[in-house]
């Protein structure tokens, strides 16, 4: 099974996808005239504004929901994995992907707002499946994305997050008075396997409590948890940088030298730095993957571009702050390994013998500076990062299930999805990390291929919305949206709202 999964993963994550993701980000940056720079202060302003209603959530709640999806284990274990296989230079290419990806996020999230609709319960729904059908007129393509997302978000990707929670708890617990050495047997399996199974069941039960409460509970939970966990983690990274202040210049030098192939040790890994930086950058911030638009569509705004701006800011926050925080605490403390691209060769750099790539790098980094509780702190951070991401995955899967059900209320299919994602959390926590990451990568890659091709084709309405928003702002107005005035067809929700307000 593992061989088949890795083979499929290698096809989906060929260099072609790397080129497409980078190329799309650069193209949209040029088309929007680098709105991620020009509109930075507008992004910040809009992030804390916006109204919520019975049908939709506030802009900040939508941001928190999308950040819940973006800020998962990719921000900790994903960054560590990029360093392990691409060298420190991979961090630079994660930054590049984050900067260019902000414009990609604007396009996909604005399209989601333009073509959103209401489901049978009166809640806003939207995302790539909706704008593919309405803007492209290709129902089969929209259905393909919806099914791919249900499979990816509902069954393939949650296992990565659950596995990371289990592994981080074991890393923090091993050898303590609570867990002991974990080298015995329990319930007919090893102590580690039994503990991972128990953790998976506990996470699954907690997830059930949240997702059976519906989208409003998800939004309310994310609104509280996401800002808190991000701030705490970034603060920890800052503390470690202050303690290791003398290594900060060296750390930046290693990142840039490795990124451009000029570092003596990592020079031969420039290609891998680009590949792993982009690959893990997409996994971490999800720009172009098509996940952010689902939460963006749920927002209550007066103009689609408003949520586009907010979601562009989400990419900055995720990559430039959270991912960078992880990279800094790992590199500043020297607790990482970089593997040779030559199979069987000795590591290019080994600062952490015996620890596999992943969250253990971050745990060791904090533990080296703050012994005795650093590993536990990172384990708690990973739990919140990963749990909120699983929660967001469920919302994405449910939204696409709603699309497949033609916005009709079909409780049995929703129940099957809920039970399925709960089961996959237990499965992912129990099985090995390599298989979990491979399955997650397949899910991310499938969605990215289908969505990026779509937004390259149907980008025009998002560009029209941007120009319209900027025009109204120059006139001193609070922008409102009229699709007919812009020549945008099939924006049924906005057309109906205009008629109701006449």
C-alpha cells in the first residue's frame, strides 16, 4: 500500500506543479499590480471589520476559519521537513511562495464571494466547485473538484494532523513520570501504539463535539483559539531568538546562501530547496489549493474584494509569521538535520541525532533553551494548530458535499462524512507519519491542480472586482457590489441582494 501511495504522490507532486504554483502567483501579482503590497494597510483594516448575520460570519471569523485550515501541522512539522530535505534555503522559497501566493489567495477568495450561494438552511456556501460551475459553465469539472475535496479534506488530509498530535504528545511524554520509557506492551500492542490509539480516540471524540455543532460553532471556536495559539507560538520563537541573539545574523546568512546555492555545505541542494520550499509552502499557507475560498464565501461583506483582501493577509500571517517563527526557533538553536540528496549518504548537517524530521525539531529547539517544559509547550501548540485544521477540513468537505447534494438537506450523507473524518483521525494517529504525510500530500496536490487551472481561466471577475473596489474607495465610499454594472454573469446572490435593496 505504501509503495502505491508514494508512487501516486510522486506523479501529482511532479516539478510541473511547483512551476504552475510559482507561475500563477507571479502572474496574479502582476495582474493585480502587486495588490499584496499596495493594499497591505487595507488588508489590516478590513481584517478587524465586517458584519456577521444569520447567513454568514464576520470577516474576522472567516479569516479565523481559513487560518484554522492554513495553520496546521505544516507550520511546524512541515517547516522542519522542508529544512531536512531542502536545507535552510527552503525557508526563503517558502517566503517567496507566501508573497506571491497572497495574490493567488485574493483571486480565489474573491471568486468564492462573487459566486457564493445559500444552502437549504440559509447559510452561505461557496468555493471552487461553485465558481467553476458558474463562471466556467463546466459542471463536470466542478463535480470533479467537489469529489476530490471531499476525499482529500474528509479522508486523506486529517490523518497528517492527527498523527502529528500523537507523535508530539509521545515525544513530550516519553521518559517522564507520567508515561515512563514507553518500551513495554499494552492491550496486545506496544505501549507507543496503544498510546497513539488512545490519543486518536480522544481527539476524534473532541472533534465530534465541535463538528456536530455546525459551522457557527466552528467559526466561534476558531475565532478564539486561532489568534491565541498563533500569538503564543510566535512569542516563544521571539524569546528563543532573543536568547540566541548572537546566532541570528548567521541564521539569515545560512537561509539566503542556501537558497541561492552559494553555501558550502548546502550549495548542491538549491533545486531541492526550491522544491521543498514551494511544496511545504503550499501545504502550510494553502494559497491556490482551493481551501481558503470555502471559508471566504461564508463571510458577510458588502463587496467580494473585501474578503479577498482579508484572505491575502492570511497568507502573510501564516507564512511570514508562523512558519518563519518555526524556522527561526529551529535554526537559531541548531536542532535540525539536513539529509543528503544522495541515497545512503551521510547527512549534510546533523544537529539532532536520533530524531526524525518533523515536529521533534521544534520540540528539541525549545527544549534546548527552556529545558523541562519546551517539548510540552510545542506539543500543546501542535494540538491546537492541528485540531483547528482538522475542524476546517471538515467544513471544506461538508461545503463540497452540499454542492454535490445541490444545496439540499441530506442528513444521512453529512452523518457519513462526519463519522468518516472521525474514523480517519483515529487511523492517522495510529499509523506511521510517512504514510500519513504521503496521503495528505496527495490530497493537497489534487485540489491544487484542479483549482489553479480553474482560477487561471476564470480570473477576470476577480480583477474587475478589485478595480471596482479601488475606484469606489478613491471616491470615499464604502464599496458595494453590483455584478451587472461590471458585466459579471451568474452572480445570482449579489444580483438578488441588489434587487432587495432597491
